[in-house]
C-alpha cells in the first residue's frame, strides 16, 4: 500500500450538478463521529476502520493510499456501522470511495426500534477504476437515526475496496420537508432553444438558436452587456471555439444549472474556456467536474491531446497528476507513445516526486 498523501485539486471536485436536487436549507450534513462495529480492518492505524471518521483525507485521489478504511478480509461479508451526533431522517448518504469503487451493495439505517432498515441495495457489486462520491438513491423513510450500516462485497474487485469518509445528510426533528423542484427545472429545460415565446435569435455556424433575453442577462454578464440598451432580435455569435452544439449546452446550463448528459469531452473543454468570456464561473466548475468524473486510464491521453498547448491549463494539470498517479496502467494504453516529450517528462517528474514524498510500504 502507498503511504499517506494529501488531497489534490479538491477545489475542482464539486458535488455532481446532475445528482440529487439541492439540499433543503434545514438539512444537516455531518461526518461520522464513531465506528460502532466493523467486519475487519487491514491494520489498526493507517487503514483502520477509524480512518472513515471525519472529513475525507484521500479523495479525490484513487489508489491504495493511507487514510481510508481497508478491510482485512477480502470477501462479500464486509461492513461498517457508523454513528453520527445528530438524529436525522436521511435524505442522502454520500460514500467517498477511493480504491476500487463499486463494492458497496447495501445501505441501512438503525431505526428507533433498534432494527436495521434497508434504504438501498444492489444484487452484485461492480468494479470501477476511479474514485467517486457514491450517493445511492435512498428509499424514502420517516425514521430518525444516528447510525448507518454500509455493506461491502469485494468479489468484483478481488482485492481491497477502500472508503475514505461517509457523509450523512438529513432532516432533523421539526424541520419542514424539502420541496421537490423537479417540475420547476423540467419547465425551464423545455424553454431551451424553444422558438415559442423567445425574444432573441442567435446565429452560429449557420444554425439558428432561440433564447430569452431576461434569462440570459440574469445569468451572464456577457449577455447582460450585449442586450443593454439594444433592441436587436438577431445576434450573430462569434465565441472562440464554440459550435452551435456547444452553445446549446451553454443555454441548457444557463436555464437549468446542468450540463447535458451527452456532452462530449471536447465540448466540455470548450465550455471551461468560454465560461470566463461569458462571466459564468459555475459553468467551468460543472464542466470540470464532468471531465474529471469521466477520466480513466483509457481516455486521459485523448483528453490531454485535445487541450491547447498551455502550461496554465487547469485540465492539463489534473490530467498530468492523474497520469502520474496511475503511470503503470496509463503507460500500457494505446496512444501513450503519441504524447509529446514535454508531457512525458512532466508526468515522470510528477510520478518521481510522488514516490519521494510517499514511499510505498509492503503489505
């Protein structure tokens, strides 16, 4: 196992904008304060069950790294029972998986009668190769609890499946239940590129797109300045490296605060660049998350080759760190030899620095 490493580029990892709706203002977010029981642990220090307590220490890194719980027995009967300080009715449980994610197969809470209530389960585990915040779709419950149980099946990975932290989110006694805003966002989404009721038409690479001035101006200083004191109904857009498809993704984000699920890596990269021009920093955060969320050893090379040749590119820095942390696997993927020498040198330098700071220890 590798020794303790500090979280990298954590400010780029925001909660998934495609995930659950925003938490109710009265929701309590809390980290585990005590381990009640556990199935096994690799040791009683660096990979103990107690490593799950408190905030994440390893995420967003993926790897066999000090600071997460690693089980001592690799089978389908592993579990953690965690305690929290404030009784809540759970609305979300966020599990920070940092090595071989996908092994969680059940999430339960201890109800007021002392029985374990199942909130989510799956028949078989999966094996993923990048860290993630796993937020399973929980069954609705009226039970208040301070304890949760996470059941883990390591068979798909065939090795340790490590968990860094577990966040419990819920409504405390007496709080008003959150309003379901799904219909609201669906209604706004129906306005994206909808000619009816639109009051401005854009032309970009020969295609016409429709929008609403008030909504665009409220979300973007670029559009607010464009429309100020002007009455034109047709605007020819000339944004750098922005296609009509990219523009539709931008409109979709402006109207719904979400990037379309089918947005490709090249478009996501373009969105991070044009977000500054548009004055929408949240767009860059959302696009960065999607890029990082989908980053794997098999696609990181294609991603870095799409980037412009600049040393100040945030995505390039993240790609380099990812490649350095997974150099053995990345070096075997097709296309590795296509990387410019300058990139290879930086990756090797980063990997060497990691080894010097975090020397490996034999199990």
